[in-house]
């Protein structure tokens, strides 16, 4: 029966989730477009019911352990992409292709109303196989070719949610451009269970790394998003950058050093002293040149560790 998850996925998935605790999502969301902050706060809270959801896409199941929430209305969420999203009465999950730096990758998203849940970590597998794959970050590594090749036609309304809510943590979303009004919203939900196991995406704003440059980049973004001076941390990263000879600094490191010198001289953070167009350009440059690749590598490593714990090969 298609309304019973236990009849749609192999029994070994019980290592990840208990199929008996799931029901088909009943489309109980509000049916009007989200256009103001009060509605946004309400719908974001509502989205917690999708934590731990299981989506059936043709012959594959996907288990969600974290996701970011985007609302497609620029007055409510200017971090959502510019795609025109029609009013989605019933919830639907689908595969989307993205291209960055000349490389294609695929995402799993769920939409209802003008709300989008972008999956940022989870597990998936074929309904006829015992192999489990893990992915961390919005890019679904090892996306099955049968889904990737038909990404623009594959969708599903078979979304299963838990009967009772599960503990979760709210954090700021995974973005590449944090110099936006709504970037500080804690609209990313992470399963506490899997966070405690270390199965969680590496975050640009609190990236744990041994690299001084990556520490500086993460701190710089955090300062501007939170509009807070972390004086001790700023002094530390600035000291590390100053130890590198100027002719050895990368373009990104030179940029970060300039900002850190400026921030270190402040008594109180004053973002109005910066030109918004310039700061958006600079912070995106820092993210792409210093953090993006490192985050991707670490996320792949986290996924591999998770697979070693949960994978059972045929």
C-alpha cells in the first residue's frame, strides 16, 4: 500500500528510521501565499514537522536529516533565489539541477505554497537494494543517473512525515551570499540525533578548520551577518594573517587582512560605514576563493564516515 512507508522501502532502513512511525503528509499547511513576517514565522515553525521526513522518488527513498527553509517573496526572504514559483497547493518533492564553476550538481527540494525546503543532508537508496548513500550539503552526491537524467520531469507527492515531532536545532542557513537582510534568520533545521553523531553539514559561519585563512574567512562572514565584533577572534586571525609576507598573500587573504585591520580598530561594529555593493562583492569573493572548496571536501568526508556506519552493500 502506497500510504504505508514500510511497504515502500527495504527493512534495513530501520537502522535510520522506524517506518511504523510515519504517515503520508496531509497537506495541512496554510493555503495562502506567505507575504509578511508574521506569516513567515508561523510557517517556519510549521516546517519542523518535515524533520526526518522520507520522500519516495520513483524507485528511490530519501531521508532528510537537515534542510534550509526559503520563502519565495523578496519582502520576506531576500535569500531565496529569483525563480518564479507559482502557488503550490499540495506539497511536492523534486530534483533540481544547478551549475557552479562550470560543474553541474543536483539538489532535492520540497515545495508547498511559496515555501521551499532545500535538503542539506540525508541518506538515500534504491528500494530494491540494501546499499545506503549519505550526502552532506545541498548537493546530493551520487545522485542516481536515472533521476539526474530526467531531473526536470521527476517529482513526487509521496512525502512521509513522523507522527510526532523530533528534537532539532535551528541555525542560520547555508548560503554563499550572507550580505543580505534575511541571512541572519535561523531557518535551517538540523536533526539533534544526527548532529550529535557528527552527521551535519559544515557551516560557513562557524567552520572548524586548522587553516588560518579559512578561520579568517568564516569569522569575517560571521561578523557581518551577526553585526558583532568578536574582538579576541579578530585579533587572533589578524595576527596570523600579518605573519604571512604580503607578496605571499592570496587575493582573498589580502582582502580579509584589510577588513580585519579595519574591524580591529573599531570599538563598536558599524556596518553603515561599508558600501553594500562592495561588501557583497568582497564577501562572495572570500567565500568562493577560501571557503567553498574546503566546505565541499569536509562535507564529502562527513558523508563517507556516515556511510561507513550505516551502509550495507549487496
